[in-house]
C-alpha cells in the first residue's frame, strides 16, 4: 500500500466514525424524540456550546495543518542551510513503499558521530525521488545537516529538497474547509428545517452540529493522551532525535529490575534501578521504565548496560540498543 494512500484512507475512515455515524444515528432516530425543548436558556447554552466547539476544532486542526504544511518544512530548510555538517555511513537499507510520483520510501540505518562526540546508529526514513541512481546503498556515505531550534532537533540530508506531498495538502485543506463550511452553513440549514417556529430550541447535546466537533476534539485528545501514555510507558524519550544528536553514551549498572504490573499490548512494563556517572563524574541513581517483549523477559539481568543520557537532563536516559526515531 502506498504511504500517501494509507494516510488518506485512515483519515477518511476516522472521519466517517466521528462525522457520518453520529449524524446518521441522529436523523435515523424517531422525530418524536426531537421535540423543541421548553427552556430558551438551554437553547442558547447549546448554541454557545456549538460555537465554542467549532472554533476550538478549527483552531486545533488549523494549527496542526500549519505545522505539518509550513512550520516543519521551514525548520528542515533552515537546518539544511545553517545546521552542523555530519557525514553518516549507510550501514543498512530497506524499501518501505512507493509514492504516487514514483519516488520510493527508504529506511536507512545510519552510523555517525553525533554533536556530543558519541558514535551512534539510528534509523532514518527519506523519500528517494531518483531510485534508479542508487544513491543510498549500504556502504556509501551521506552528508547531513543537524540543528537545534529550541528543544526540537532536526537532521536532514544536505542536498535535500523539501517538498510537500500534494495529496496530503489537498486532504488537509479539504477537511479544514469542510469543517469551516459545516460550522457556518449547517446550523442555518438545521434552523430552517428543524426550528418549527421555536427558534434554537431544537438544539440538544446530540444534535450533529454540537456532537460532531465535541466527538472530534475528544477523539483527538484521547488519541494524543494514549500515544503519550504508551510512549512514556515504553521508555521512549520525549524527543528521540534530540537524544540521538546530543546524547552521551556511557555504561550504566543495572542494580535491580521488576515488573510494574502494567502491560501494553500484553507486553510487560519493567522498572530498572540504574546507576551511572556522567561526563563530569557526577553519580546518578535513577529508576527507568520501559516495555519489554515477553520473549525477551528471560534475557534480563543485572550488571553493565550501555545507555544514552542528555548532559543538561541527566535523569532522562534510554538504553542504547533502543535508540531510534
């Protein structure tokens, strides 16, 4: 399946459940259950709730769209102009998909010395617009640019041309304007069809003009919270690329480990008690949690373990073997 098609399919699939389904259920219900309510105050409360909900949804989706289409592109372009040069060796290559324009999606394993002087390896995904030239074969090198803007680290090929995926751009724009037009036109349509001369008293919490934005906001918050919980429980660093680019590798000592009782996809979370010394010989004693495959639990042991840590935040670590973006 092509990556662009997969994103479009799952986006539309999600919208079907958050927009089409609640609207269908509302209008399939017996119209007797939708008699105008008596309280004018509640009618205006629901009207205000609808306005606030749609403004919130448009703001959140608009900010997400601007970041994906403009901010991320500008950050990558700035990194390729002003970042620090790094020469990485390609030690592994795997093709993950084919885009609609004929370019291929590659997952490269890169080995290089990061900006803290640590030798690291990482997986890096890019689109190769000229696959016939075989520019990214195992054993060759690639010139990269690395930069830090605020707390966001970036790493991009020096000669990379940053381009937007047209299908994704069209999808985002269509969804945004669909939300915008629905927020404006749908209440006017509903008022003419459902008011029955009683003003806005037809509005209830389950009316699609109110329930749809609330469901989408709730779904977005739920998915974001779930991903944050999984990431935190898995032991993944909050900003993995920053750990890769600025982290220092050292050997820690696992003193003890135990299961916490939490499971993600039926895989147990393990808490490790670790001690290590940083580059200034300061001693640190921390507890680190990560999800471990059931197949690997029997391999756990106390003793030395290579870890990565950030010099300015030595309490945040990751096992070197888990380093990825």
